[in-house]
C-alpha cells in the first residue's frame, strides 16, 4: 500500500496544471495597469523558478455594495509580466462568461504565452475598458513548474 504522505512530500514541479498564482477579490470598478499583482508561488520564486502558463481564470464575481451580482461579461482585462500594461501573456479581452456569481472566464493566452516559459516573480492584471462599479472577482493562474 502506498504511503498516504507521498503526495505531501512532492513539490509543485511534480504535478501538472498547478495553481501557481491567485489574487482576489480584485475591484473591477476602474481601469488601470497593474490593478492587481499575482505573485508566482506566493512570491517564493526568487526569480529562478521557470514555469509554463496553461490557463488564467477570472471568477467568483461579487457585489461589494451588497445585493445581486451584476454582469461583468463586458469588462476588458489583460495580464502581463510587467506592471506597465505590456509584455502580455493574455491580450486584452472581455470576460464573456463572467455573467454572475457562478460565472467564470478562462482568458485566451497570447501566442507568446503558448510557446514560452517564464521566470517573472509576478504577473499583473490590467483592466482596460468597460468597468463594473461595486464588483470584484478572483483571478487564478494555472500552469506547470519546470524548475525551481
């Protein structure tokens, strides 16, 4: 019989499609570059960890003013490796399926993200258009750790 602690002894580079970064709730009420920082492995990379981005998900929409959750399907976001709105791993796109508390949107990765490994310590969420007042969401990045 396998040791039940065998999974606990492994690290992120032993698994595929691991959640490598998350942040939230992030306000969707104003445009801007780097409205949220997504530290890779919670900031524990030291700039030497190499990873592959597989998926970026925006979900868990909430209304900070109370009441029913609105529709964030037109909010436009992008994600990059720098805080100036450039070096994008997910180009500007609408969060089409983020249409209530149960909705989520998987962002389409850029061609660069689909072909490269990264070592940046963090990713940055940019809100580029069509904001939604009093609403916030969580952003999660999934990928593979290549090396620590």
